[in-house]
C-alpha cells in the first residue's frame, strides 16, 4: 500500500499520483457503501435500490423521467428495481396534478425509515472525515468531485452556489 502524500503539485501530476487517486476513490467508495450494503441485504435489496430510495427521499415528488435523468439508467432497468420497491412498500407513485401521465415518486413511512437508516450511516462517516480534514480540504474535495462529473451533472451543484 502506498502512503498518502500530504501535498501534490497540481501542475505536475505523475502517473503514480493519478493511480493513487483512483485507488483512494475505490477504497473510499467501498467503505462508504459497506454499512448500507449490509442494511440493504437484510431486505434483499442492492445498490440500485439504494440510489432510488436516496433520490426519492431527497426530492419527494420526483418524476420517473427526472429519476432516469439523474441515474442514467434505462427505463427497463429502472422499472425492474422501482417495481420491487413499490411491491415491498418502500415507494408509492402518484399522478401528476398538471400532467396525469406523470408518475411522481414518494417514500412511504417504511421507505423513509430505510432512507434515514442508510443516510445516517453514510452521514456519520462523511461527518467524521470532514471534521478530520478541515474546511479547506472539504472545499478542495468538493471541487475535485465536481471536476469528475459530466457538465450536466455539475450544473446541479453550481446552480446551488449562486
């Protein structure tokens, strides 16, 4: 295992620096999702279910079309996972008021409980990491994550800043 460097010259990123960044992302993602994976496993659910529960909880009334845009998955793939969440009582669909063809998604009480449990486990890990790193590092981390995103996804967050 390579020891993390405290200072990297951004004007001269060596192959090793980039490789280490990729490896850090891999291990961070693995550990960030470990506890939620355990929780989901008890319900026979997986990460695709987690993503849907998270975004429906974050944006109540989200349309199926908006969820497809966020997740970048096929309708068929979303339908399979979403149908399971509806059958198991985590999510309900409501017709749109302005457009009755629109299906708006909401968490049920059971879904809110699951979303809270999943989010709390990740919030605790992120809070501890942010506190240890400090405000300057948190802002740098945010910039790196924004830089990794495609421009359309990045706009969701840059609009918040203005």
